[in-house]
C-alpha cells in the first residue's frame, strides 16, 4: 500500500503548496481588480467594434456592423460579449468581473502547467508574473481580446502537454479544439496550430499513436473552426477561417510611407491615421458586397510594396520584431509624469523578466524541442513569424506571456541555486 501521500511531511508540503496557490490567486484578483478600478477609461471605448458586434448578435442581427454582415474581426471574443448582452449585463461591472475571472483562471492554469516544467514552487513566481504583467493589466481594462486570448492559449498549452504525455483521442481532440478556439480569438495563432500538429511527428514515439494524435488534433481544431468557416461561406461565398482584416494589417505594415518613415525617423512613432482613413474609406465605398475583394486588394498592394522595396521590407520586419519583443511602451501624445513613470516601470519589469527568461532558456536548452517547452517555443516562434510580416506592437505578444513567465521562473531558480550560501558559524 502506498502511504507516501499521507505521511506528515508530505501532507505539510501539500498544505504549504495549496496555501501558496491560494495566496497567488487572491493576489491576482486584487491586482486585476485594482488595475481596472484605477483605469479612467475602463471599458469605455470600443476601438475594434467588438461590443457593437456582440450587440448585433444578441439582438438577432447576426455577426454584423450596422446591419452589414462582416468577417473583419475574429468571432470568439464578440461571442463572449454577446452572452453578456443577451443577459442584459454588457456593462463595465460585468466586463470587469469576466476579465478578472479569466485572468485568475489563467494564473491558476499557469501554476498547473508549471508542474510539467519541473519548477516546483518556482512556478508560483511565474503565475505572479502573469498576474502582474503590465500589458495584461492594461488590456484587462479594455474591450479587447488579450485577456481571453491568453486564457485560451494557456488551456492549449496545458492540453498539449497532456497529449504529449499520453496520446489518447480525448486529449488530442481537446488540444485541437483549444488551439482552434485560440485562432478564433487571434488569427495569427492558426500558424501555431499547424506547427504544433507537425511537432507530434517527433513528440509521439509510436507510429499508430502519432497518426491518431495528429488526426484527432485536426478533428478537434476543425470542430472549433468549421462553424465560422461555414458561416463565411454562406455570407461571402468563401470559407474564411480567420478574418478579412489580414490585408489591411499587412498593408499597414508594408507601404511606402511607413518604409520612408523608418528610413528617416525610426525613433518617432509613425502616425498611420492617413493610411487608415484612406483604407477605411475604400472599404466603406465597397461594402457590403466586396469585403473579400477589399481584403484581396490590400493584400495585393502590400505584396507589391514588398517586392518593389525588399531592403525596406527587411528593415521594417526587423523593426516589427523589435517592437513585438521590446521592453519600452511607446509614449502617447501629451504624456504626463504619472504615465511616463508607468511606462518606465513597465520597461524595467520587462527588461528584468527577459533577462531571467534568457537564463531560463539556457538552462532548459536540452529540453527546447521536448514537451512542454517546445509548445511555448513554437508559440513564440510563430507569433514572431506572423508579426514580422503584419503590423504589430507589444500587445501582440500577449499570448506568449505564460511561456515567458515560466522561462523567467526557470531563470530565477537557476540564478538562486547559483548564489553561494554562507555557512553558519559553528562557534
């Protein structure tokens, strides 16, 4: 009979671990609630139209803006908001409660996933890093996708790790569905899904199990993605898996004005207002019949710009990667002293976290292509690949926050073990 789990020592360790977890979760609720409470514009603006889409869905008008069917924005977050609208509570308090709940659940999942990294109690440091992440704190007070995206991605990371441990049909389907839902929240994550499916070729040792894992991973992903694709086929005559927004974001990142700006004033934030206004005017003129045609036209214009100025494109790609993984948030016009202090504080936070994450990556170097680390590596790599092409900023790396946090915790653990300890003086 196994009695190890009931010994006094193991029980005390388990109680301490549970206490640490509860402290981290309570801190998360307090920190995220405070971040929302002290944001003067919390849930006021609807910059990307997610609230409008949700209200249309709840009212029976379909996934539409001003009565016009659209696929311009990914559907998962508006569907969540539509549930609140259907209940008549699509307001700031309800949004705050949902975002805090999603953020807290994400932190709990990070703590659980950290077990598979072999971090022991250091995983709670990773959980706290996610709870306090400056990007996530800011986005938690906005009608934006980041809070939901990080939650769904973390579910994907946990289910993928379980699949790599034992390739069963339910685990493969759950992992596929999680990654499909992640792509419905942030389209760039579709590339992650594809690379993860390929990773099963070396992560699952037996041939029959490997085929089953890839097949049911695909089935799970399609189960999540197909309703959106079927809907788009019905409305637009094409089974769009992502959105019709890609052409604009590619053009925004690759146009002569932006290339010239990087050549002459790379340290000054680029004002894309004129290009955005022109693109939106062109889309409005073409609505509703030609949303897909507009997307194709913008894609074609962007690729023409890339082919015409390959050196400028490479410069822009490197700039985008530096913004994606940068530490210093951009200054907003009319920035006050408080906002400047927060910006520099965020820069210091990320500088330290990235140094620890690099140390952690070095300590994990022999496990980079093994589960669970490989799933985080593929996530960071595919986000980088996508945003080297498309328009980006720091918030676009939000889905990789749990990966960076766990790598930083691994780096902190390595650094702590490397600190020489002074022995007690026996005298």
